[in-house]
C-alpha cells in the first residue's frame, strides 16, 4: 500500500475536515458552509464513504483530503502529503540527508556571492553602476538594498578568489554556475562588469544570479545556467516579494524583465513577477495558483508563447498559442489574461510614469483567447462578404483550439454579432473544419486484472490508448476526486513526463494492472472511454443528487410537506410565491428532479 493510500485509510475525512468546517450530518454524508467562499446556505459536502468532498456552491471545488489541504493552505501536493503524513503517523521517504546538506551548502555559496557583489556596488568601483541604478533607473538606496543588487567587477577572478578565501572550492562555484570551466586552465568568474540581480526561490533563498551589461555588451542579460538549485522553467523572479500582494490584489502580473518587477515594486505595485527568458510554464502557473487564479501577462506576445498575436496572418502560430494557453490554464487551474501595453513602452515605464493607466490596463486585461482572436482577425472591420468569410476562416482554427465549449459558444456569438452573420453559419464552418482535421491513433498495451474505482477505470483506458488525448480537452481535471489521479490525468492530457515522480509512477503501475479489453480499434477505444466517462459522471451526479436531497429534506422539515408541494405547484404554473424559504425549497424540488433525469440521460461528450 502506498503512503497516499495508507494516509487515506488512517484519517477520517469527516473528523479532519471538521476541524476547519463545522459539519452537520445530511443523510449518509456531512455538510457545512464552504471555507473557500462566502455563503449563508451550506453547500459544502463531505462524502465519508468515498473519502471525498465537494462544494456545490459558487466555487465548485472538490477532491480528496490532499486537495483539501492544498486548497486550504495554498500549498503544493508534496507539502500536503507531508502535513497529512504527520497527522496519520505515516513515514515518508524524504530527501536524503546528504542531498539536503549539499543543497544547503550550495545555497550558502550563492548567498556569499550575493554579499560580495553587494559590497562591490558600495565600493568606489561600483560608482558607475550605482549612478545607473539611481539616476537612469530611478531606484532608491532602500530598493537597491531590498533586492540585494550588486556589481561584478571587471575581473576574471575576483569572486573566485574571494570565495576561496572563505573556504569554497572551484567545484562549489562550478556547481552553482558562478564560474565557468574553460577547456584548459582554471575556472573563471561567469559575471564580469555587470550589474548583479540576485534570484531567489519562493522562500527567499538565493539560487542564482542575473547580470546586466552596463556598456552594451552582449548578451544584455546573462543568467545563471541550469544547476541543482536554479531552474528557470520553475522559478519566477520576485515571487518571494510578490506573494502577499498577489493574494491581496487577486491577480498576478507576469512581465519579462527584472527591472519591470523592481521598478513598479518601488512605486507600490508589488504583485509582479518575471519569467527569465522563457514562456510561462505549467510549473510557473502552478506556483502562482497558490496565490491566485487570475494571471495577467503584461509582456510581449512572443514571450507569452503567442507569436501570432502580433502577426494577424500567422494562423498556425495563433492556434499553437491558444492551445498552449488553454493547456496551461487547465493544467494549473488558472485564468489567463493579456494586458495590452502602449506600443514601445514596458511595464516599468507605464507603472511608474502613469500609475492610473497601469491600474486600468491590468483591470481591463482581456482573456487570452479574446486577445488572440482580435489580433488574428485584424483591427479593420471587413466590409465585403469575401472579407467576412476570410476573417471567420482565420478565427475558426483558434475557436477549435478552445477546450471549453462554453467559451467557444461565447466567442461564436461575439463574432456573429461583429460580422453580422448568423451563429449557425459559424458553427457550420467549425463543423466542416473539425471533420477535415486528421486523427492519429497508436497501439494499445495489455495488463493484468485489478478491481478499480470508476475514475481509475476511466484513467486506465486513457493511459492505455494515447490517441484518446486528441479527444480529451473537454474533460475537466476536477472530475477526478483523487489528487494523484488528477495530477496523472493532467500530465497525460498535456503530454508531460511523469516517470521522475515516484508517486505518479506508482499510480501508473497500479492502473496498468486493471484488466481491459485487448487491442481495441480506435473507434472501440473511443466508445469504451465514453462509457467509462458516463459512469464517472453518473457517480458525480449521484453525489449532487444526494446533496440536493439532503437540503430538500431539511427545508421540507422546516416548512412542512403541504406548503412545499403548494409552492412547487405554484412556481411550476408561473405564479408568485412570497415566502423565500418555500421558494428555495420548491427550486430544490426542481433541481432534484432534473438531477434524477440527468442520471438516466447524462450529457456526456463523446470521444469522436
């Protein structure tokens, strides 16, 4: 039994969640006020038989014990695992003492380098760099100190000699990327004649450096290489400063440059972070998701992965950008927006010279698909039928790249209104485009038997038949209550590797033991996936029906069955009901009826 399964076996979800939420019994389940949004009527349910929870109110969150801790504490799965392992008395295979000791040692090496470069900035040799920071960048000494900015002298051995005097070896400098090893001879300092910008992780521990040239040397910015500490695909510059402000403002603003974070920070805009020469990755988005769901890109479209957003004719680029953004949003459960900055001005300039304009730009940021569609269609409204057809044809691939059918419907409505054409005409163009899209399939594998849950059966089918990935973008990850199943599904859907994650690897091995029909044809695999999805959705609908029935029973006990029946009949006939409690109870009757019908006629998107 894995650590995750042992923890779930040992911890009573009602008792644990009951410490945070005041729960009351509702039939076989328990309910209370949702801790993740404000409400007056309880809509938060715990299902002890399944070990899951779900909010049927405004936030619609749900999952297992691990996802509850992750949501409650704004923490990662690993942190939730550690918390629940302590609660359950389950020991985990932790990072070896040797590896932890090495990482701490390397962090001290980087911190010593930061302190050295700070001292160099304060020295006579750092005068020109100080003038640039204070005069050209407008930074105060307090800001320079808060961000630990420094100066790397024009010397090939200054840092190496300084750290050697403090007991650090050449291997330490090479392991942290502070030095470069030539083909022949001794290592030399990587950063020379550059302003130093220290890079910290989310905890504020220094893990790398960036160096900005002062006299036009190339590259303009030089970053630490990938090391045991520094991975720019996972790190966001400034997040250790920005976290509280992101939570307070409800949005994270992602920019490109280091000074696009530092300058606005000085002016009071402290919810900015920067990528470091990469597009926004899923790891970045997951880090930000701990603080907020609303992420605003205030950077060049190329940096956002949207090369086509600047070139209206590049349809392929626009589709790739939209798919990337949709995948990112689904993987990390975020909402992605784009703030359109004035041409030729960067975030630092706008935020400091025109703070009110900056606030407006962030507040009015457009959803990513809307931004791409506007750029692909072009700014000039078409006037002839041929121009309208061409504009719609440019929009169709982007619309097909959207995962959420509701989003697609909204943009179809808007396009129809903008161009003065009927919605069915655009839907027909989408249908034809979808039919002409090619589909690929790969071969299945075999597996020994195992008795699975419904979500495990569905996930096992998806893993067995990789070609189903092309048909699965409409499946929300929140459908999976088990947090490991959820993480594995998002990794499979997005084509990410999971072999290095021991827990996910164990789950894959477990799912591989489920007995499935061998060598299904592509159409049969799609049918099997559709049927498994239908069973899983019925399970979720049963949960909702149980919750609605419990609420209805409570309301019926409060007002009486006769009054409830009268209110329901009058509302059904279109008459007014003055009693708000009776009105709510009558609506619960209709909701329960609809859920009951849905159980027998579930609206399941097919894998076709």
